[in-house]
C-alpha cells in the first residue's frame, strides 16, 4: 500500500515528464468538461490539482479557481502552464495536503480528478463536500474499484486498490437531505500512453448539488 504523502507525490512528479511553460496544455478530463459546461462560472476549488489541466481549463471558462496540491513540483509546473495560457490572474495555487488542510472559505464548485489522498478515499470525498457553498456543486472523478485494482499503477495505468471507489460508496456519503445527485455514472474511456493515467480507464463520476437552504 502507498502512503500517498508529500514524499510520494514529490517523487512521482519529479520522475514524470513535466511540460514546460511554452508547451501546449494537455486537455482537461472530458468528464470535467461535460459536467461543468452548463454551470454558471463562480469560484472553484480543484483539490489535488496536479499540474493544473482542469484548473487552467476552468479559469479559461471564467471561473475564479483555487488549485491545491501537496506537491510543490506539480504546482510550479501548473503555474508555468497557467502563465502560458494567459489565465494566471484567475488562479491561486496553494501548496497543502487537502486531506488535512482547513480552508477559510467555501466554493461554488469543488472538484477532484483522480486525487489519491493520504486518508481513505471516501473520507476524502466527504471532507471536500464540506467546502461546497449552499447551492454549489461537488464533482468527483475517481478510479472505479474492480478487477483492475493493483498495489501500484501498472504499465496500463491501473490504480492501486486504496485509490479507488464505487458509485454506491460515494453517493452513500452524500446525505439526501443536503445533496441532490445530478450524475452518478460508471465510465470507461481510452487514453494515449506515456503517463500514469493512460490505457483503458474505468472511472466513477459523481456530480451533486448542495441544497441552497443548507447552511451547515
């Protein structure tokens, strides 16, 4: 099992072929695009933002974004890419462990895309849900638990078991008195090689709206 602590993620990103400021920003996860395209831009948090593809895309759509990641190496690459995409003024980058961080605000959109925290995956999602403003949205894109779970990412990009989740596991944590489920779907897609999230990906996608009258 992995600890998914700062040492793990610094090693991961230092060993990854990071893009330079002048290189093209890879496209965001298509599920993030699909699930946010009809939302009114406001404030957004990308928890576990990595090198910033989703945060940069959201900023380009008019969102005011906070990108949080445990790895300084990843955030440095993300900031360079945001500058190249001319959206630096719309994004604040914060180096923090989102599994322990205590933000002082809530956001209209809180999203996470393949983040692997140092705490149990479902506990992490519930933690993020607390940071959504009334009337706001939580979007979770994660690895689906199943036959492809491994002890670490293999050559096809299959994730370790402790970094996976199920739809039932996620939606059962979202109290129906507080949340309205908009999307709860198993997805499969093929990606190019050359990075950790490559090959055939088996994902879970959950989007929920926090009821406007909830002020917990």
